[in-house]
C-alpha cells in the first residue's frame, strides 16, 4: 500500500499559495493511499457540511462522496433556503453549524477570498476546505489535477503543460499555474490573448494553440465562463469560431505527441473547447480527474479532521 510521506494536519485548506511542493506531494500520496483502499478510524462520530453558494456538480458531489467514504455524517444544507437569504452573514451561518456540532466544511462562494472573513474570526474553529472562491482559487481541483498528472508521468520535473482557454476568469488556472511551477513543470498558456493577464507572465508563456499542441505533454483546456463575461463578449461569442481558433479539434489532436494527454476541469462544453469525439478518447483523462477528485478530497478532509484530533493514528 502507498503510504503518505507525512501525516497531513491543517486547520484549513484554502489556497495553493500556502502549500509547498512537499506538502502537495503529501496530499497526492495520501490520496493514492485512499485510492488503494486505505481507511481512517475516527476517535468519535464526526460531522461535515457542504456550503455551496455557487452552482456545482462535480465538486459538491465529490466532497460529499469523500466525506461519506471517510465515515462522516453529512448534514443536509441547502443554500437556496438558508438564512443567508434572509441577510445572515456567512460567518454567522458557519458559527451556527459549528454550534450544533459540525466539525468540517467545504465552502464555495462567488466572492474571491471569501474565507478571510471566516479565518479572521477567532470564534470560528471548524475546519474549512475552500471548494472555490470566485475567480480566485480552487485548491482541491488543482490537487486532483496534480494527482492525475503524477499518475501518468511519475514526475513533474521538466514536463510541459499548457493551460488553454478562459484564463482571466479561471480559479483552476490560478491554482494550477502556481503549483506546477513549484513542482518543476514548464507552464504555457493558450486561448484568447485578451484573457492572458500580465500577472501570468511570472508563471509561463502565452503561445497560439497551434504552436502548443505538438510540444506539450499535457494539454489542459478550460471552459469559457460566460457567467463572468460582460454582455458584449457574450453577444459576439460563437462556439464554432472559438473551437476553430482556440479549441482542440481532431486535426490538432492528431499532432499531439503519442504520450501526451488531454485534461479539463469540467464541465466541458463539447465542440467548444474540445471536439466532442475527443472528450472520451484514449488520451483524455477528464473522467479520471473526476474519479481522483474523490480521493484528493478524502485527503483534504482527513487533514482537517487530523488537526482536530479526530483521527486515530497508528
């Protein structure tokens, strides 16, 4: 069985900026252990809640599956009918759930760094996993991406990874570019150049997609986030044009190196960023990413539980 190199113990998991390369690898190793069948023992019944103030399918259900696999009792929490709709602050909602016995939470919100309000409140002690903050970061998605790449190549050193698409609105891009650099990979960017923020230059180089496909080990595509675009951008957008200029077409896929893989954090807009026939082709790892997400989130929640002394150690 694969063993984690160091027991992971964190009060909160909020940002990839706070994790060293060794800590990222520890998360990957513990996720691999869970994938191989490892189980934890809890010191007492423990409780989780998932607060998703922004829509989600994969991340929400993946956290819930991870929590149930760990043996946690998962509280039913519906943000649409919560007291936040009556004007209650997120902080008071978290403190309410904490007061009734919730130990760990996964939270997503549309505001960047929403968690600062919570971590600066000395009366909040519940463990928090950031499930996505606006266009800020997405740590659990980044860790599952890293796990998928590591499973494929066994290393990050020297790998060429392209992140292509709606860069300026993507929390996944921000988290992944941060950690890939720490792990020794070479990062490149593609997609509409207007979405390439100058801040990204510290992490990698922008190139047209046709100059990327035959050089990269990993081609990672991102969804166009229409909900974050202004009305003019949405009015002028056409799926056919975007796919032809920036997307992965069968012709471009044929130019990829034999060992190269396709990734996408999903949801995928078929025939926009990736041709529909390529979403589940032999080199696609998109659904493997989703499967790995459960094990990564098991590792994240375990680290929060361990910090609170709720995991029995060998």
